[in-house]
């Protein structure tokens, strides 16, 4: 934890793969670096990711090709491929034990209506310069495909948390000062100053490597935050083919095998939905049902979800923003590779070196036509949330009716509060108004958090910030002793 006022060349906010990779690059160049992480290194969306690395993008290159054309789709694939190569190089160079392996990525139609999309993806992949091929039969253990699958060899998988922690140790050994449990509560751009609860950092350069940048940014207007759900099922001695497997159709599903010292697992990810605008428990239940029906799993060992922020024009924002800070956001569900690429681009910008990808992903680009649909979707999404939560009169629950393990927007002395009663009966009551832009938070039963439907901020039951862009916690509301259950 940061407990002093310090100065540095570069201050990085965020201890996921983007921030840690950037810290390593900069200390290798002899720069003074401070990294601030609100919780613990890698435990956010980096640690909750699948560990898949690839030159394509998870949703497919065809949408990027349609918006941007063949030249851009080729640059996207090439830049992402270089990022995967950089990870592999440093795994070997630094001796990082993270189960890195090369493997194929297989994309197949899970229903007949997905065939046209698969064909368009084949053409987009060829336009991108990828050595993709068709395959008529899927490996054993996968469900029936309704047409040819697409196979892209020499993609990769690793354990992202093990990788990030090891790279952070190397960065620290080379002079990077890392402070965990040090959430930024104020960003003063005029002074190039970051304040935490017990300290501050003044820097020549500030990098916001926090998914959606902390505080207020114009680019947030077009990014619709989403959550994606995951589960891990023990294989119990059964084998599963190496690779990244994407099922396309009415219900997308990502599958991979995972070997650990505690056993081998089948990891399934799917059911993407807008943050704070859906029933998280129901989404997880649908994923479980899909995995049982399509993959025959019988037991579930782990459940989780992770957040992502797609940009409206399909490309991430990487580089210096309009206020002078560096940002890296809009990665959608491709953050491990894009985060590594962002570290390279931002490091080169800070060090005064040329980077051939910096203009492609420029954070201040204006793409009104390409962004129109995504921006309109976010405006409608935010407006819908505001109307439902502020203008619709609802009957709120009373605190006394909250059962252990449940949460609701309830009433406390005529005022609505976001209330949660934990399994032990302790009651937490906080303001339901997000401190970022005043939307009303919604309960996420899978992660036991209050999630904002507008820009994706997330809060613990006690109101503390789990993830931004909000900087300030939800206001704690006093609960009378007779209502507290303690």
C-alpha cells in the first residue's frame, strides 16, 4: 500500500497484463516507474480470462473488415500476432512458468444459421493474411458442427495470472515500485498527480491501464460494458483436445481444456450481456445448461465472470487521450493480446520511439460513421437504464424482508438504498447512485457486487470500488440496530 508522497517518471494505474507489461518495458529502458493497483496484481479481469492468445479476434475479423477494409484487418492481425510472439519470447527469456503452449484456434458453426458467418470469417481471415483452412471434422469431445470448421494454427494459451505475477516480479527486481491495495481516488491532470487514500504520486506521464479509464472520458460514451460468464468442469481423467474452440450461432460458446496441478478442467465461457442490465444468476444458469447439453459436463468446480468494453468502431483506444494521459481500453474480449500490444505502443510513445501501430489504434481518433451504431447503442442503453431506474415508480423491498445471501434496492426511512444481507445475517446498506455519472446500480448475484449499467463501474456490498471508471465509493447509509441483524 502506498503511504507516502512520491515522484516518478511514469505512473501506471492498473496491475493487469497491460500495466505490468508496460512497467516491464519501461524499467528495461531505464525509466523510473510506479505502478498502483487497487486490489492485488492480476486478480481482476486478467486473472478471470481464459488465457487464450490469438492473432484474430474472438468475435471474428469479418466485422472489422466490413467497417475498415482489408488493409486495416491485415494490420490488426499482424499487430496482434506480434504481441503473442512477444509473450512467448519473454516466457522463454525470463523462464516464466505459466503453461504457455502453441495450439490451434477452431471456429465452427454450432447451428445451420451460422454457416454464412463462418464463410465470411474465412474470407476476412484470408484478407488479413492468416493461414486459415477449412476442416470437415471436429476433434473428439466437441459437439456436432453444422458445416466446415475454420482452423488457425499456431495460436497460443497460457496461465495469465501466473504470467503477470512473474513479469511483475521481474519488473520489481529491475526497479519498478509496485503498490497493491492502493486505489486511486483522485486524478489531477493539471498537476500530473494521482492521489490514493494515504499517499500520492506525481509523474511526468500517467497511464490509465484500467479497462475503462478512471474518471470521466469522452470515449466512455461509445463503449457498452459487458460481462461474460465462465465455468470450469473437472475432466476426471478424460482428455480434451488442445486448442481454442469457438462455437458460433444463436448461442456463442468458447471452450478450452486446462491442465493444472490440482487436476484437468474443461473451461466454458459464454452468455455475454450488458453489465447491470441482466440477471447474472440466470445468465450463469443458461451457460451451465448449455455446457451440460453440448459438452456433457456433469460437475462444475468453479464459476466466475469478467468484464469487457467493446469500442463502437471495433478497434481499441491506445495512446494519449485529449487530456494528456495515456489510455488503453476498448479491448472487448481480446484483452490479453491487445493489452500486451498496448504496452508496446505506449512504451514507444513515452520513450520517443516510432511504433507502426500507434496511428491505427490512436485514442483520439474520430470515426463518426464507423462508430455510429455502437455510440447509438450506448446512448439508448444508458437512457433505458436511467428511465427505468429514475422515472419508473417501483415498490421497493423493506430491509426486514431481505433473506441471508440476498440483495435488493430497498427502503430505509423513506430513502432507497442498495441493501445486501450476507449469509451470516449482517446487513450492508449503501447509496444505489453510482458515483461516476449518477446511474442506479444493479445487483450481480454471481459476483456479489453492485454493477452500474451505464459505464460498468462495480462496487462491493460495503460500497467500496471494485472497478472503475468510478473513483469514489458508494455512500454508506446508516442502518438502525434493529434492522441490522447483528
